[in-house]
C-alpha cells in the first residue's frame, strides 16, 4: 500500500503550520521527514494517521493492505507507552485483543514479533525490568504485530543513548527488510535519516513546505559498511545545509519564547 499526499495544508487557529505538501510514499518505502523545529513534521504524521482532521488537500491510501493486516495505520512514538503491570508478551497482546483472532493465531503472532525484535527471552519480563532500548523494542513489536500497511514513527529513537540508537536502527532495517512495511518516519537526527531512509523529505520552517526531496543512492542494507562512511557523512552534511539557516532561526525563536 502506498500513501499519496496532495496539497496538504494545516493551521492551528490563525497559525499556519503546513502548506502545499505533496509527495508519494511508495509501497515498502521508508521516507524520513526532517526540518527545523516547529516545521510541522509531527503534524503531518498525525494527519496521515488520522489523529488530526484534514483541513486542506487530500491524503489517499492506494492499493491493498498486506495479508493479515489488522490495522492499516499504526504509530510508534518516542514515549514507549507500555502498561507497567503487563509483561512484554502482554503488552504486545494488547494490540491484538480487539481483533477476531483465535488463541492460536494470537499466540503465533506474539511469538513471531518477539523473535523478530529480539525479545523472545524477555516475554515474561515487566517493563520496569527492561532498558530503554528494550522497552522501545516492545513498542515496535506491538506495532508490527498487527501487520500494518503503513507504519508511522515519530522520533522513536530520540530518547535513547547513541549506542542503543545504533542497535535499534539495525533492528529496524532487519524488520523492514522482512516485512516490507511502508514507513513514514520523523526525526531531528540527520544520522538516523541517512541511515534509514530511502528518501528524505526536507521541510522548511513554519509554515512547513517541501524544500527538497533527497534520494539516498546507497542501499539501506549496505550503509553500515565502513566503505560508505564518507559518502554518508557527505549526504548528512548536504541535509544539514538544506535546513541549517532555518534551524538557527527556529532555535532563536524557541529561546526567545522560553
């Protein structure tokens, strides 16, 4: 399933946030949204996911959902949002409880996503017994248990330390390679963008407009190879140059507002 956005706009009262956003998110593609603070990245994600009412333009899901899809659209947030009294397996099961699955299929899905996310040995653990990285793995496992057609990720790694973030990026790449889930991913971290994206959509400062769409030529599965380190660094710098001046203005505005 792909997502087609045409001339999407949004405002909070008299404050315009997004203007004229048009692009396609292809089947199985990972598109990363970047831009200065306040440019509307999370707003756009929430519009695609239906958490905000569309005010202007159109957002269309095109094509059939994957086999076994229970939710066409599923979010992963920065906040792990786990129920502390439920085990790892219990938190994953929560996403399946209101769907017409028999006990055997529900158990099979839980086993499958726990194995995929490296959580099989922690099925009975409570969230308080896990590291931040492991808790986010539970959040990811819960999201993909419903086999979403489109995965919407809002800065899912921003609360993690650098080492854990690198490990989670490797996990995400492996998951996407197997599941081929269409993914829209918001981040402030340009290293994440060049590591994970097939394409990067660069937004301007508020109201957010598309400033550039950058294709990343190195296959995602090969980007951990040290041979590509220099080119990835160059791509990261190119992205920074696209947003640098506006990011500085946005930062000054935030400091003034504080």
